[in-house]
C-alpha cells in the first residue's frame, strides 16, 4: 500500500511539474514574429548589447549570468568588468561551450547570431530580436518586459522616449539630413527605409535622397554623392572606431575639399555620432536616449 501511494504521489508530482513548466512558457511577438519562451527566467545569457541595455533598464540585470564581452560600449562597462558575468565570447562569435557552462534558462540573441540560432537552441530556449525601425525596437522592449514580468515598466520607458522624440521633432522640422557609415575608407549612405530610418521617420529630419535602397549595410557612395545631395546635416557613424582601436578614422576620411564645400561642413553640421550607441548597442533604451541627446545638441 505504501508503494502504491508513493507511486501515485510521484505521478501527481510529475504531472504538476509538467503543468507548471508548460504554464511558465509564454508567447511574445516582435519583428521575428511569435516566439515561445520561458517567463521569469532566472539564468539569462545575453549576446546583444541592446538587449543588455534593455534588461538593465527594466531593473533585471541580476538575472544575467553571462554576456558577450568584446567591444562592450563604455556605458555598459559593468558587464565587461564584473567577473560575476561569465564571458561567452563576442557578438559575432559566441563561445558555445561557455554558454553551456552558464546553464541558462534563456538566451537572448540578435541578428549578429542569426546564423548560429539552431546551435544556441540546442543549449536553451532563445529569444531572438531584430532592431531596424523604431516600431521593431519598441516591440523588443515590450517582449523583454513581458518575459521578465515588467510590462508596465517597459511601457513607461517607451512613453518617456516618445515624449523626447516628440520634442526633438519640433527642432528638426524642415532640416535636411543624410546618415552615413564609414568603414575604413568606404562610405555607405542610409535613407528613410534603412536601419537608420528613425532619423527621418521618427526624429523628424528630411532625407536628401528618397531613392536609397533599404539595404541593411547601406548604399555605397563617394564624396561626390555627398556634395551633390548637399545635406544641411551630415550624420556619421564610424564603424571602424566601434570595432577597432582606431580613433577619428571617419574624420580623416571625410576631411577633404569635396566634402568641405557642403553646407553641412560650412555650417559645422557634420556630426560624428557615438558609434557605440549607433552601431554596437543600437536598439537599447539608454542608447536611444543617448542618440536623442546627440541630435538635440546638434540642432540646438
């Protein structure tokens, strides 16, 4: 009789455990569509700096047990310096064995890990995020808020951002702009359908070229193109500075007679943006606030 009761109890416990595990799974939605992930994970590996930013801003950084530590933005230095966060490689090259050692309940990944998502899913459930348009960033924030049961906090953070963006657009009205990215000596231009579309669609600048494609890595252009379009504001993201030790690479590339004749140069409106915010941690809550501040300072 004891054995029968024990067996029955074990069966009930197993059924409850399965039920609880199932109940812990939730569905979230973002640019990558619907994903089923565990809610309130206790051990999280984060492979994206924007995600690190968001989790921290929502007050849940204590759930993070490991993160990418290559080229960490200065404002996220605690995740690089604090040894309690296990080093699991770089964003482009995650260290799978280290991720497995971290024993995560959830892995947060992004486009830089897109090719290895299946390998990551063999270790733990993955929440995958992409950050292009502002709406996609908002969807990521809300999804992470739901994962950590911090939806109200996420909504308030986004409401605060919306207020700042609304104020910014009152300053940028009728001002033309071109967003560029400099990689070594190569220049790419981004229009109002690109990864930097929010500069035009949300932050209020008028694009000087509406024919640019939506290519993720931009459209290859030269000095003559910049001179021809002649924007009032030329915004520059220095990718080389973001991923190497080279400082001022973009300034050296763009300091020439052709670019210096543009109205942006003449009016000191060539703005070298913080590449850590605009390239490495693009899509985070604090990084977005930093970006807005940069543009406010540029037009005031």
